[in-house]
């Protein structure tokens, strides 16, 4: 295994320790980079609490990562942001007592002696998947940015301190090829990055255009569930996506699920919606919480004369949705890994139970206790505060 980049990252991370970076900077202090050649943006934060006593640096360099942080900054209840929506690369120092068997194997495979503290593990978080160890290409990507951050902290500390004193970001226009840059304090740029709306699904339109409307405004809530399903490649474990369609006025709820790569969600999502519209009815308006869901449905719903809105906070008004989601937050399920067969059996049984209920029956006596468990898990897992 190629260790050159790994040791380069470790060397810089140890410089950050000597500069007391984790005492000086919080996860809310953003080092923002605009690549003047590629026109691509990325940003870095220091994180001082990462699964136990671990600490490190977090690089956000794609649409999902930007949207995750945008949602944390703008959510009505950021504690309920799900770690499964995160997308980032994280070089992290872990003490020996906190290392998992997988991480010990990772260090052994690199012929790296395990120390009592500051063992470097480089993780990749990918939206909808379990965290995994970074690839060599991902190591190179994070090295590019932390190497430059090291230079900024040496040469431009006054500008950085000015930015964070104003609650701004340290914004840097950079040419990586010529190693030229301009660092200025700036307000936080608009981080949200939308999905391109898909073309109308003609087959679904023809199936649903003559169905009668029902007198209700529905909520379409999607959330990754807190356990994993093995994939054929055995390298990445995927999270199932729970899909809840709630009709409050009709006192109805329909649940479906998807176990697939997120790029394959669209057709399966339409199957769930078609079933809900067939069993319960076609609402005049739907509010969804997901950007990708909105982009999948928008143009088809327009042809069907269904108003579609997106509001990531709308579901917070419906405690029954929390109760339904809380049923997956049991000790034996959180962070568990299942075979596709076992996951399908579990979710199919849950679907049959939920879809035989009225929505009002989802209000559990144990709702408060269940939500405490969810919030506790999220608070331990949230990477950006």
C-alpha cells in the first residue's frame, strides 16, 4: 500500500497539534477555497469531537457535503440532522483504546506501528452509505487542501483571525497550479447546491393522470435508516432509504423503502408513490424534505397538476413521523449490518404493519423516550455543529 501521501497528511496534522489548532478553531470556523482554474469550491473545518476522544479535520468538496452543512446552519432543529446525509473526507487522530478491529487492520496493512494516541485514520463519509476508509485518490484530495491550509496558518494568521472574529469565513481564491492565492474575510457563501429537475416520467403520468384527487395536502418524508446492508462488492455498506407519505386530513400513512445506490432511487421512488396514490389517493399538494426527491418529482407532478413544495423543516410538525422513525432506533439495529435478505424481511414486515394503521395510531406513548435516543445518537455523530 502507498503510504507516501498518508505520512504527508500525518506530518501536517501534527503541525496543527503544535499550533493548538483544535483549541483555536471550532467546527463553525470555515476555511473556504475557490479554485480559480476548475471553478470548484471546497472548505475545511477542524473537529474536536469525532466518535469518542478522536479529533481531526473535515473536508467538504462536493454537492452533498455542501448541502449537509447548509442544512445544519439553516435547520429549525439541527440536532435532528442525520449523519447519513454527510459527505466528506476526514483525517482523524484516534487513541489506541478507541481503535476498532477494522482500523487496527488498516494500520497493520500499512505496516504502521500502533501508538497510545494520535493514530491517523482517514475516513470517507458518503451520503447514504456507512463510513469507510479513504481511497488513495481521496487521500490525495484532502492532502491538497490541508497542505495549503498549513501555509495559510503560517503566513496569514492575522487575516484568518479577523475573519472569524467577524463570524465570517477565511475565503481564499486559489490557483493550485501556480500556487497563487488571495485570502480575504467574507460572509459565509451560499452553500446550497440544487439537483437538476428530471424530465417528466411519461409512463407514470399516463398511469396517474385520470386518478381522482383526494381532499388532503400530503407530506413526503424521506430519511436514511440507521443500519447498513451489505453490497455485492463488499466494500461499501449502503443505508436503506425510508419513504413516508402522510395524509394528515385523511389520517392515512404509506411507508415504502429503497435499498439501492442513490443514483438508482428515481424509478423505485415512483413505484412507492404510485402505490400510495392507488391505495390512498392523489393529493392536490405534497411537501417533501429532500432536494433529490423534489428534482425527481417536480416536472411530472406539474403535468399531473399536483403542487410540489420542498421544506426540510415541515416534517417537524408531525410527531407521528418521529414515532415511526424512532422504531428503527433500537439498540440492536443502530449501526448493525444485515444481508439484503434480512433487511428486506425486516422492512417488508414493518411496511405491512405501518400501512395497515391509521396515521393517528403512529403516536406512541414512548415517543419522548425514543426521540431522546435519536437525539443522543445524532449529537454523538454530528460532525459539524
